[in-house]
C-alpha cells in the first residue's frame, strides 16, 4: 500500500516503534484512536487526504492486534470515490477489517458491481480482489453473472481474467448454484486453450473445485489437461518469464518458504529434475549450489556427492566448479553442506584457479578456514584433507601458507574427536615423508559410471508412498474376506480319510488302500475348534437340514498322551537398540537431524528447525521389518517452560515403509528439563516399549552473540548477585585445552568472544535466549587453572534469574557429559612425529612440497 507523503502516518508509526513497553504502546494507540474518533464525528471539515490518512492509521492499529470497532462506514465510503488513491484505500481497509458476515458489506454491493462492469480495468481488479477475499453468499447471488462474463470475455486483459477466475472460485464455494454444470462444461474446456500461464493457473484452480463437486460433468476437459502437461513438461513451451535456464523455476523459489514437512522431498525432486534436464553440466552445478544455499538443511549428502562425481569425471568442468565453490564459500553466512561441497571441490581443483585474481592458494585457504570453527567435527575432518591437498597441488607454495596449514594440524592433533585428531597427526607425519606424500594424496580417480543414487532414492520414496497409500486405503474399506473356520474331521473306519484330506505315504503303506466309504460331511456348527490345528478348513455357512440320518461312525480313538511330556514355552528375546541411545541424543542436541532410536524392527529419525522461540520437529518412523508394525504409540511428555503439540500417529506402519509425525514446539520460558517420548509398537511377537528423551534442549533457543567490551562490561556489572549472577565450581572434569573448551561452547550455540578476558586461561562468551516470555542476553565466563585442568569455575549472568539458572545447568550438564567420555590421544610414535617444527623443519617441509610439484 502506498503511504508515501503521509507525514502524520509516518510519525505515528515511528512513535509506536519507539515505545519501550506494551503500556506505552497501548497509551499511544488509545490517544490516536480517540483523535480519529473525534475527527470522524466532525466529518464535514475533513479533506480526502485526511480521510485516507485516518483510515490507514486504523488499519495499522488493527494490524498491531488492537480492536477497531468504529470507522467502518468511513472506510466503505471511500470505495465510492472516483479517484484511484481513495478507492484503493477503501477496498484494502474494508477487506481487512470486515468479514463476509458483516452487515456493512451489503451497503457496497451495488458500488462493487458498478466497478466490475465498468471499463476501468484498475477498478475492476480492485473490486474482484476484494470479492475474492471476503465475498459471501449475497455477493454470489448479485455478482456471479458479471464475473463470469469477465472470465470468458476476449476483450479483457489477462490480469482481469485471472482475478475473475479466482473471484468466481470464491463465489462458487459460497454458493455452488452459481455455476451450472451443463452450461460450464464446454466453457471450461475452451478456457483451457488459454496461453497465458497466470490465467491458466487460476482456471485450473477453478476447474479442480468444479470437478470435486461434479466429477462426471467435466470429462471433456481431460484431454486438454493432458496436452497442457505435455506442453509444459516435455515441449518446454513456457514464456520466458516463467523459466530459469529453459526450465520452469517455481520449484526453486518456493523451496525456501515451503512447509517444513515437504522440504526434503522437494529438494530431492529438484535435484533429480536438474540432473535429468540439464542442458549442460555447468548449469547443473549452478542449480545444485543454489539448491544447497536455499535449503541446506534439507539437502542430503547424496546430492552434493553427485556434483562431485560429475566434476571429477569431466576435466573441462573442474575450473568452473572450483570458481563457483569459492564464490559461495566466501559469503558471510554459509550452510555447512555448502562448506562440505565447496571445501572438497577447492581441495581437489582449487589449484586450477591459481592464475585468476583473488584465487591464490593462500586466499582460498583463508576463505575455507574462516568457516572452520563453525562446522561440525565431521566437516572439520573433511576440511583438513582439503588443506593438505591444497598444499600438495600448489606450485612453489608460500612459506606463510605452509606454516598456517601445519599450525592448524598441530592445533588439532590432540582434539577430542578421534577422526579429526587422527587426520591432523597423520598429515603432520606425512609432511616429513617427502615424495611418498604425493602417492598417498594422489588426485581422486574417475568415478565408474553407475546408476544415480538420487534416482534410486526417489524410486524408493515413491514405492514407499504407494505402499503406504494402499495400506491406508485398505484400512478404510470394510473387510470382504471369507471367514474360514477350522473344523475337526470325523474319523473313518478301516483307515479311511475324510474327503479332501490327503494321507501321508507312511499311513498308506501301513493301512493299505483306503476303504471306500460313503458318508456325508458333518454339518457345520459355526464354531471354531482352536485345539484342532490340523483340521480341514471349511467355509462357514448356514446349517443345512439333512434329509437322511448320518451314517454310523465309529468314535475316534484318543491319541496317546505322554504323562511326562512338558510344554516348554520360550519367551521371545527382548528387543535391544542397535546403538547408543545416549550418543544419538547427544548428537541431536547439537545438530538439526539424525537418529533418535533404532532397533532391528524400527528406526526413529529426527529433523528439526528452530527460529527464535519457535521450533518444528518431524519424527520419521521407519519399519525395517518384513511385516507390519502395529499398535503404534507415541506420547510426548510435557515439561515446564515448553509447549509441545504433536499430530496423532497412525496405528500401523506397513513393511519397509516410513511415516512422519510433526511436532510444534514453543518455548514459553527457559526450560530446565528435556521432554520425553514414550514409544511403543508390536512386531507380531511382542510389544516393545521404550522411553526416550527428545532433543529439545536449551541450546535450540540460543543465538550466539558477539559484544564489544564497552557493552559487555556494563551488562556484566549490572547483575550484582544471585539470582541474576550465579557461580559454580566444577571439579574432576575432563582436562581440555582452551581450544576444545571454545569448540564445546560453540557447539552449544554460545558465542565465544575472543580477547575479552586478558587471562588466556579464561573464556568469555555470550548468547541470546529466546522465549515467549521475553528474550534474555546471557553472559558467560569460564575460569580454568593452567596447573590443574580438572577444575574450573563457571559464572553466568543475565537480567532474568530463570534464564541464568537454566543456562548454568545447561553448560554444567554438558561439561559433566564431556567428562564421562573416554580420553582419546595419539600414540607415542604419532606424538613424536607430530612435535612442533622449528624454523629449519618448516623450511624442509617447504622444500619437499616444492619438489613434489616441480
């Protein structure tokens, strides 16, 4: 809405934004509403400009969440104005303030109709837009005919016809009688010949609603719908504004705002479409890198693996891919998936950019290493390999670059993660091996041609979806199966057998040929003899009266029973998880997705997304069993401070299928506990129950902060003591170097502020805690004793006692958990090989590396 030039409105908005609290805002709003009410009472002296200004102010107050129970007549009156600026205000504000049941709307039906039938396309669009949003049954009775004429008129522009189609859709939903099937079947078929995609999309929305109400009335539209799909998907007959590199682009832009539950599937399908229809490989690299940038959380590793495969197998593509990777990783905010893909490509092919400005090995290393502290340990291990390959491929490597890279290796040779530690130690040792290093760190060979993992994954998803849909369909239909009862066969004299019962070979040889007997089958009683497991199955039917008495039959001799026989029952073995539940929980506490639980029958995966004090989590329950899992039970336990709402889980999971259960999360106040998940299912043999912890920890609602000293110290000193400032001394903790402490805090979403404390043995950090009750800045200081790393003192300060206490407990629990992990260190040989190098040693390494690439 255009409000430029309205100084009074701008001042009012500025005043509202400058209010320090809700009470000030309420007072300012009440004052303005009182002024508007007074001005409306003396309407005679108001100019058109003032009317527009006050009505805009009413709308802004309404958008702030306050009730506006007056001024509706003034807003409606502007619809009758002849100037566009006034009419626009009237339509917009009326559509926002009033609903379809408001009595005031009846006053403007004739005015709206006049705008629809007028020759002014701008007025037509305003009227159609309002009716499409708030039109009710009375509007449908008065305006449906005029809207239909606009839709089928060849004299109207595409913009008007598109709005007319959506307006008619609204009127049809309010009153289905406004569209006659017999008259509109042919018209809809003609409208499908439309070439404008905007009109065609609106018409398809209308057609879907019409078909839902009358499925048999629009069969003549099916061939044209098929031709439209063929034209768009195969012939690529699409206007330029709807394409991106020759391919329809909406799937790439809708992705960032799509529903949480479908983003991963959407990203996978986007990657598959890009691979199938790529005009060239450079275009494919561009699209996938854009996909990672827009939806990194939902781009699986298989997608960027596929990019690496294409780039490795095509020499001409390697310089271009490396250049694009450098461009993306140099951006300030980069997703970790982009760091992995770009880091790998630059490690393998970054040397091909050496002659381009701004692409020296030192600059490439700086761009990658800038993201090193923000990524997970898995990505850190990958980047260490990229560093050593970047050195190896560089002709006459810069001495400063060599020292920087090996300084990183020395820093992480005692890192807590075994994989990172091992790579750092090995690369330090390889630096002294001379020419053998080139053989060990040779370029990646070409990948063999094989089926795309993405296509295979998509096929699995479609098969699972089809299976799940079929199971749901069967569960909704009444059973039509024939009921089978097990009926005990009557004994036949002379070793005979009932009809339909086959003898074993042993019985035939012992008893001789079967004697011919004539007997009628015994009448069915409708009961099932559960003890006769070997009886002949018979279809249940109504009992039939026999016209002749049944023949005499000798009673069957009871089978001999061994009085000493024992019925031995072996209960099924309890189901055990296939890994560490605690380790799965720990990884999910610091990451967005992963495994929460897994056993031989069931796997529970988690994907989550948190923004400020709100979060969305999806539980993915996968059936690994060849049979269905039934009696599915999922109960989310509530804890103080969190409000969690989950969708009901289905009763069963088909074989090899997966279901999804979304959970909405709201942090009302700082939580001090984690919620639980009671999970249960039946695998056909036993009922399995397990109690899990959901990874909704305090860190999910934290945002790391960086404060200058002039802001940090006043806030720190303002918290004078408990409960705003709390201290705790921890003893017998796992001794960690300062770098490891900083890594731990970073993984907990707590921002380390370097250089804040003059004592290098202390760590200062800050993080903002988001909750519905208010946002709190938490300040942290950890003091360590260099002579005894097993003890430390933790101090947490904020302006909210609850936030301070929750943050202290959160940090302490993670430090204690770290103390329980086994200490992993390098062997004596590795430690000796990884000793810090002297200046002469650095020169030797430099000379050896230079000799490798000469």
